[in-house]
C-alpha cells in the first residue's frame, strides 16, 4: 500500500478565504479574528458597538490584519443581508461564517420574565439562524462549498443550577440548528459545525482566574470535573476553530466540538 497523498500544510490553509465574523468584538470573536486573520483570511467583522468595533479594527491593523467593519448585529433579515453584502463587496464572496455573538442572562426561572427569556433566545438562536440563512444563500449561489461555525456551549448539553434555563435552552437550540443544517447543506459542500467551550479566560471570566478565596473556591469546585485540571485559554479555542474553518474538516458536519478539557466527557 502506498502512502496517501496528504499535504498537512494545505489542510488547514484558509489564506485568501473571505470570512465573516459575527460578534467580533466579544472575547471569542477576538480569538476568531486573531486566528483566521493571522492565517491569511480576509475578514469582515461585525458588532453592535461602534466604538468597540473601531477599536478592534485598529488593533487588527496594528497586527497587520485588514478587516472590513460592519456596525450591525444579526437582528433582522436586513441586517444580515447587509453584512453579507459588505463581505461580497469587500472580498468577492463568502467562504466562512463564524457566529461568535450571543448573550447570557442568569436568573431562577421564577424570577425571570418572559421578555428576558426571549432576549436570550433572540440573541443566541434567532441571530444565528438569520445570519446563517443569509450567508448560506450566498455560498450556495457561489458554488464551491463553505464553512459555517456556530458558538455553542457545554451548557447546550448540560444543565446548571444557577438559573440557566434561557442560556441552556438557547445553546441546545444552536446545537439543533447545527445538526439540521449539516444535513441540509451537505449536498452543497457546506459544512456546519459548532464549537462548544466551557470557561476560558476572558474579561467576563477573569475573576475565576484570580488569587482570592472566592475565585479559588469556585475554581476548585469546577476543576474537580475537568479532566485536564485547568481552565481554558483563548489558544485552546484557536485550534478547533481553524480545523472547522478549513478543508481539514471537509468530512465533518453537524457536529458539536466541545473545547472543554473533558468537562462534558464525565
């Protein structure tokens, strides 16, 4: 038997690909921008906060990464069409979509209003569905396939006692969309997957990394369930992300990739 003709240097190559990063100003969004941008992808970055978006574009430029900014969230069909149109105008098409936007709102169900619940679902489910719909139309019209990566969570699989009914429900819904679209778009050569982190270092989780009694107590309780014995770092998400955005994952679709140190394994 001869060795398969495998070129590892090409399997993870995204250079020149047009990538939309939705929610680019958030913690995971910045990981996406740094990973794909430094790998040579041409970025279209979106965010609802104009000042934060401008700051991100400047930071990317300082790192030698050009990015087309779109000051919109994927709230409506018109927003999503405008995001896709901006990517097409700037880079000639859409090859990759990464949905890094989302929100959480923690409260016991008896204290949470229906409006608060719907806000989480709108941000995490409706937005992901709408932008995938718009980007998918473009990818299908172009031909040649594409990559869609949603952001799920370990909480899409596991519950939580601290008032996560909205968040867990929304991430379970994202998982369902991922599987359904993986089936629906396989014939077009478009893979649809989700990356599902647990706690990783970001401005929102910085307190868990601190050296104080509260942080140590919470951290020790959490790490008792993490086989690798540590919290996540941004770099831990970069590898799985690049895999899902490159030809290395061409035979993987409808999957939830848990970047969680084994948290969901046990």
